[in-house]
C-alpha cells in the first residue's frame, strides 16, 4: 500500500536496470532496457513521480526539453502552500501528504520548517496565502507594530520552505539511486510524438506550462514569475506580502547564504527573459519590507512559467494504444503538491500496467 511514509529514502541498495549504463553528473546517458514507464518532464512533478515509480519497483526513464536545474521548478521560492491552484477536492490531501514528506526529508534535501510573516495591504479576515483546508489556528495574528510599512494586517506562521536548486539535485540523485534514468534533453512538438518515441507501455505526462502546446491543452495558462537571487544579509524568516491586486506580490525566502526575492504574477506572458525594470522594482519592494537587503549583492536573475489551470489534471487516458497518466496544471504549487500527486500517479500507473 502506498502512503506518505513510503516516500522516505529507501535503506536498501537500489535495484539497477539491466544493460550498460553511463552516468554524467547523475544523468544516465545509455541503457539497453526498455522502461516500464516513460516520464515526460524533469521538473519537481516529473522527478517526484519518477522516484515513486522507481521505488515501487518499476523501471523508469525521464526525458524533458530541459535538465532539472533549468526548469521552472528551480525558480520557485518555494514555500509550502496552495498558491494559484484551481478548486479541487483532491488538493488538501495532496498538500498534506507533501508537507509531511518535506518535513521528514529536511536539510539533506534542501528543506526546512521555517517561520515567517504573511501580510496584507488591505484588510483581510484570513491570510490570503493560507493553504486550502488549512487549520487557521496555526496562524498567529501579528501586532501592527510588527508589520512592515504599508501593511495593515499580518499573521505569523511556520511552513516547509525548500531551496529548489538543492532539492532538484537531491531528487535527481535519489532517482538515479533507485535505478531510474534521466535521458539527455529533447523537446517534443506533440504528445503523440513523445508516445511514438518510446516503447514504454505507460507514459507519465508532467510538462508544466508546456502542456498548453504539447497536449495541446488550451486551459493551461502560463503565469510568469521573475525573481532576484541576492546574498543573504542574515535573514532566517520568510515574508509574503499581498496588495489590493491579487497579482501584487512581494516575497522574500531565505535559503542559507542566499535570499529569493520576488515577485511577479503575469498571466499569459511567456517570456523567460529577465526584465531589468521588474528586477529593480522587486529589489525596492523587498528592501522596503526588510531594510537589511539594501545593497545586497545580486547573484542571478531567474524567470519561470507557472502552469495555471482551472483544475490540476491528474488522470489516465489512452493515446495511440498507450496509457498516458497526466500530471500537470499545478499553478504555483508544484512543489507543495508534488509528493501527494506522485503517489496518485504511481497508483494509476500500476493499475494501467496490470
């Protein structure tokens, strides 16, 4: 039976695929085995799905247009919560399962349970960033004197916070240890092309915002997010601020010696090039919240496309005689739903193979 406790790293030696396998920085480049499952997508949802499948005893190959550290997932902050997720009765369960896993994995995987402040510029009865179905007793109202300038209400809260470069590296290595393959990057124009590319009897489709053209699924909308990575001046707590406009966001997420500053929420904007004016606005807004950021050295700029959809698509269909399990449309909560969704993906794949 699969549950969140089965997601802890296996203690036994990993099962390996037959054939000759060559690894380059944790990426397997050659294998003579036909996989049981071909996973399309190497972001957080693709990798967690592949891990659950491989640790369930299946042979798995992953392929995507970009390697894990170049996907949208690496841009995420990434604070646990159900941001930009469509209404779906499955979401609270997926989120709770994922929170449990992230809490258990801890620092070796780049995760920690962090304290922080969620604040609003217009009166709100409840924290706008509270996860669906969250226990509101976990949110402690913050006195006005503890709020940054311009904010009228706030709540102190703790939640898992993940350093995505570290986490994606952990996922890649854990998949390799379980015998899974990460193939060299390759872009597919259509899902049918991907099906024809592999002999695997089951595909798991985790293309993120790319689902809009790949599937194609016009209900998927890319929501552009730009962040600035700066040196950490000594911050440990996170901050999330919401303005009157739902797309008006200011956040800072400390990760060791760096801080992720954000952000933007531009619906339909597919540009992945950093905009200098946007970066300057982000830095100014975050410095107004936390003056210690003034003059912090900028390390890099990142842009990603959140895959927004009215509802997460996690279901199985038949395409050209092959079973395809879809797992996309997570909005801004790919990290926060990843392990819960991966468990459901594994159950559907096992059912398809049987």
